[in-house]
């Protein structure tokens, strides 16, 4: 049973436009959500996180939105740049989860010139 | 954030043999985490390693198959024992916490033939 789902395996976006990556979760106990970016042959790199007490967190070109009632979060990248081409993972944890992160399967973002 | 040196970066191994993966952190950390990412799958936590105590394994993973050492606060190893082709994956070590995010090693791409 996948508790964190990224239903789009890949997404192609024109350079300069907005990229929107989506993530759904099923466990209502999750209270912290993180986005990671992964290039080939490298480990995931932390991008941005959001606590369940917020519905939006912004850091430069990256904004994460959380809709708790829908159990949905999204990562917006504006404007998209060629260096953003990577696999993006959504991860979630709950306070009682002993630090364990539950990961989505990832979405491969391709930025077209 | 911490910097992790993980090696080897990749290896091709014969079935029935064992491979030990090493992670060195540039600062002292309480917990280190070992993950596996099978082809096309999300990251799955194998175990959490504390210095001076037995590692805590997640469901589906056992010490005989994935023995872990944690001799000090900056170093850990994961051994993949008696390998089969099903063990072909990327293995990653990680440190951090859910508030400030996690840092990952660059990963070890293992192919078992």
C-alpha cells in the first residue's frame, strides 16, 4: 500500500514556464512533507519542506502548497530552467514515525529549451 | 549541512558474493540511515544505525542479509550478503532530521549477475 503517491512518472515543460509536480498521500498522521531532487548518479538533494500547520512555503523559485483536506501537495517551479531537469521525490513523515521518511516513486521533470 | 562520502559508486558482483558499502560523514551524527532504491521504485528505508548499538531494521529487511556496522559517529557500512539479481539496486546512506532535511550520499549502484 503506497502511502505517498506521485502519479506522474514524467513531466515535460518548456523552459521559462511553470513546472507543477504533484504528490498525494493517504496517511492523515503525516505532519511533515519534503521535496527532494535527484540527478543521475547522485543522491537526492533536499529542496524544500512544509509542516502541516502551513499551507504554503516558498523558497526562491520553489513553492510547495499543501492541501490537507485533499491530502495533496504540489511543488511549483517558476520559472523552469534547464538545470531543473531531474527526478523529483516527495516524502512524508509523522512525529511518531521515528524519523522514517515515506517516499513517492518520483517524477522525472524534463525542461525543454 | 553534512557532507557524505559514499563508496563504491558502482559495482558489478557475482551472485552469492557480498559487497560492503561505506559512508563517511564530515561531522558527527547520531543516526545514519540506509536506503535502497530498486529500479523504478521509490526509496525504501532498510535500517537506522546508531553508534554503539544494534541497527534497527525495517519490515522486510534482516540483519543476516544486510549487516550494518556503526563503529563511530562519522562512519557506517552496509553489507549486502549472499547477493542475488534481486539485490540489484541503488543503495544510499543518509543523515539528518525531518525538520532540517536529510543529506544523502551519492549512492552505490549495484548490479548482481
